C-alpha cells in the first residue's frame, strides 16, 4: 500500500509533516454519524465534500466495528486528505466509567 498522506511527527509540542517539514495544524471534528462511519460508504460520499469545504484535515471516530472492512472508507478519506483518529472501543468493549479499569479481556479485544 502506498500512502498518499505524509507521516506526521511531533517535535516538542507541535506537529510537523515529516516529508516537507511544514508545521501541521489540526482542523478536526468528532465524526460519528452512524454506528460504523468508516464502513458507511454512502455517508462518506455525502460528508467528505462537506468536510473538505470546511477544510477539515482530521476526524475522530468514537467507535467502529473492528470486524468490518474499512479499506474503502479509509482510502476515500485519505484521498480527500483527511486523517483519522479512531477510539478502540465499541458498545460491548469499553472502560466502564463507573468503575474504570483496563482489563485483560478489553486489552485482548483491541
């Protein structure tokens, strides 16, 4: 797989494009319009043009189905110049906010 987006590195408290050396500024939003937005091609076809219009370069996805194929959705986002931050949780596998702990089953799931 050939990446179309350059890697981002951290120097001190700033992000930089590892190829050009330019500082990278995050312009991002939380993005969870469906249960698994990275495999929701119809939703991505609808939303990517809007995200580009807003000059969004990073989205955060709260949950995705780890068993689904996300290759097409991720390729679409990459082609649009949008990076993705993905939480590694789903409704059945997450840290309980009432009694927070990092358990072996949760670790094995992610």
